[in-house]
C-alpha cells in the first residue's frame, strides 16, 4: 500500500510540475484513486473465481511492471495512462488478500483481530506512502534548484 501511495504521490507532483494543469491533475487522481470505487466489485470477483494466491501474485507482478515503466517515461499523458494500468492491476490484489484472511488465522474468533491488523497496516501505508513519495519529489526538485 505504501509503495503505490508513494508512486501515485510522485506521479501527481510530476504531472503538476510538467503541465501546471488542474485538468491533468484531476485526470490523474480520477484514474488512480477514483478508479477503485467503480472497478472494485469486478476486481473482487477475480479472487472469488480463481485461486486467490495466484490472483495476488499476478496482480502484484503486473502492477509492478506498470510502475517500472512509469519510471522510464517522461510524458505526462503516458505517465497517467501507465498509472491507470497500475491501478487496475492492483485492484484484484486488495480484494483477494482481504478475502484470504480467514484462511490464515486458526480460529473464527481471530478473524476480527486479523482484519483489524490488516486495516492498521493498510491505513499506515496510505499515511506513510505519500510522505515517502513527496520526500522523493521534494529532494529531486531541491537538487534542480541548486
């Protein structure tokens, strides 16, 4: 979670730096963060229909390939398109991993505790990821000024 949030924060800073366009900024946010609410139910079905472990592995691998490609391109439109691909690729992982939690704990009484622990981790990633991505962008911009 932290890695994706860091990458999307850096993406939004980069899009703003290269375009100074609120429209491009909004498009970037819509196609990354706004996407989950619309496509989440469809992505969740993949974990129900296929082996969850394989869904998580493939989802992570495909999302990682999009993130690597994002590091290699400069154009804001291409960056946003690749970010859209990474966001779509990440969605099945989140659903499948949450659905797999009952399989990982010993008793039914531990499911609530396990879900809470995962939620703490997800929220920590959401909080820390943008700090990491923002620090990286700030360091890059600071070195350009000097």
